[in-house]
């Protein structure tokens, strides 16, 4: 399974709609749409886990695909390195924060 990033999703998009869109290209293991932690509202992006053979066809077919008036941005997700819990301000590099 490979993970795909899907950006510029309509805020009304559901996991079922995204799953249906990607299942045309390969076996979908999971769909995860990201919501704002504080408001619970959709953030307009998510991730799809798809079979290895479905990765390239899905990206090729769906990058730029218009969903409810929005052109989707679809590419292979990059694994984000886990931070050590520093809070993301850059540590002790002499910043003026």
C-alpha cells in the first residue's frame, strides 16, 4: 500500500466520496480527511492509502481533477519525520522569538 496526499478538497467532501473516486484506480485501504483540532471543521486535505499498482494511475488521473469546483492536488505522500517534541520553534539557534 502507498499513501497519497489529496489537497484542495472541497470542505463538503466525505470519506465515502473520496474513496469512490480513488477506487476507480486501485484497491483503497483507507481514507483519512483531516479536520481542524479546535473547530472540528474540515481543513481541505486528506490521505488515501491505495494499492501499489493504483498509485501512478490515481495520481495521473486525479491531479487537477475538478471536484465541486476545486482542482484537486494529488501526489505521493512523503513521510513526515517525527519531531522530538521541541515545539517547532527551531530550538536554540539564537532566534529572536
